[in-house]
C-alpha cells in the first residue's frame, strides 16, 4: 500500500483514509479458513460502517453483527439477508424488537427484563442470551463483576423460568471476552469458561464468542492464528461430542478485520518550536482519528516521503482547532517537518472513521480503497460544506 499513497494523496487530498483490499482479504481468510466446520463469521459493524466495505465482506461470505437498528437497516441496504445478521445490544426498545422479529433476524438478549419483553413481542420465539462470565483475568469492562453487560450465572434460574413462561427457546449463548487479547491462553481460558456456563442451556445450538482479536503490533505481539485455529477446533469438537450434536461457533471480529488494513493521511500546516519539543499542526483533528480521545491510545505515525535525521526534540502532532487536548500523537520522533509534508497514521481501519464526532466542526475526510490491482477507488466522498464548493 505504501508505494501507492503519494498518488492517492495527490489525487484525493488530505485528510483521507486509505484501505488495502489485499490486506482485507488476508484478514478475512484468517477467520473463514478456520478448520472447525460448523462456524459463522460476522463482522462487527460498529468497527467500520462504510457501505462499500460492508458489501465487500458480504461478498467474501461473512455475515454482520449489529447493535442498533440503524446498523441493522444499513446491513439490509448493503445486501445482507436477515439470516446473515445478528443483533445484540442492551436495553432494546419494544418497537425495535418488533422490527427485529418481523425481519427474522437472530437476537441475543442482555437481561431477564429484555427476555420478558421479547416473550411479549414474540411468544414461542427463539433467541440467544448474553453471558457475563466470571473469568476476567484481563480486568476489562466487558465481563466480570464491574461489567454492565449480560446475565450472571446466579440469574440463570430466573432466565430459564422467564423463558418457560413465554415458551421461549434459548438456542445460543453470547459473550465478549475483551478487546485486543494478545494472549492465546487467556483467550482460551475465557472460551472454556463460556462453554461451561453454556451447559446450563439444554437447547443450545450455537456459542457466539464475539471478537477481541488483536491487530498486528498490539503490545508488540503477533497473535498466532494457526494455534488459535487448532485450539478452538479441538475445543469445539470435544464440546460438540459432549453435547451430542454439532454446536455452531460464531465469531464477530471487528478491529482485527480492518484495523491494520488502512492508514490515515494528513498534511502539515504549521510547525512551532518549544524549548522541549516541536508542535506540528496538521489539517485534521483527534475528532477525525478518535481512538486517542476515547481510549487514550495513539496510532503509530511516520512521514510519507520525508526523510532525514530524526530531530533531537520529540514531536507532538496536534489538530487544527483551539481545543487544548487535540493531540493525534505525543512525543514521537520524526525528521524536521514543514508545511505540505504528509503524515501517515497506521492501523486506522477500525474504530476510526466510524467513531468520528461532530465536536470541533471538522470536515469529514474521504475514504479510498486500493483494489487488488492497486487502483484507487473513492468509497466515501469528503464532506461538502453547505453553500460551498469545497
């Protein structure tokens, strides 16, 4: 991708997101190529909601995981059939549940109250239940006592009683073990605990393990997908044998599918020298590359084609706003920069464009897809200001 960026920037300008279809296909194959036969892979739409990219993963045989009616409608408009969509959220409104049921979309419910509401909307229906497992060695917000998500093991009896009251069949369990899980043993520990808890549900047909897979470079670890393939296949084959039927494995990768397939390009507008650092202002903002605002995480950044000795002072990269916390990078080491130079931020394919906020009033950038032949295609136009040709 790197050698194509100068021409892309020249043609489409900055700021812009640039995706590589070959890298997307590589990541898709990591999941579609898993040896376990009874599986389904559903891309998590909150990671990237570009319609062209959603159509691309659908064409590769993936389904889609959504957590809002807006994204469910988007999925349908992108050509996903109802049986290719999984809906999982918290606090789903009655009218949304009615829409989900009307379209025959699979749903995982988050609480006893939601299960009761589903029974009122769809008595005799089928659904999954989202678990809050007690294995939380990663100390994250997705599972464990501090998490707001899912039902606890202590609630299982009430879950089954509520299901019986409304003639609901609970056919699946859903869990999200964490994010950027770089340790395979840690991930497998969570999988095993999920299956233990899933034994409580006699009509089980699937176990949905969500996502949580890292992108290359997270904590300097390259996740071993081959070992994961072997481990998850062995575990699910054994579990299916134990249950007396083939249990379907569902995965919902988000960041791991697009994260390292895209970069964010922005141009330098101004440079200030301070006693202890340089401040480089670019034609973007943290609101356009928002992971630093939400997660306090900065992307790796480099220059596009500017080379030379690295400055002795560190560099902070800031947005073209008056917001005092508008930093895209802090303390990085780069060569001397000047207006017009282009900066490239890595791992910008997931939870980046989809998290852009209107705060600070920045014009939304364009998105470009490099096809398998390297040819660039505009897949989302730059936002046009009202009453302007810019």
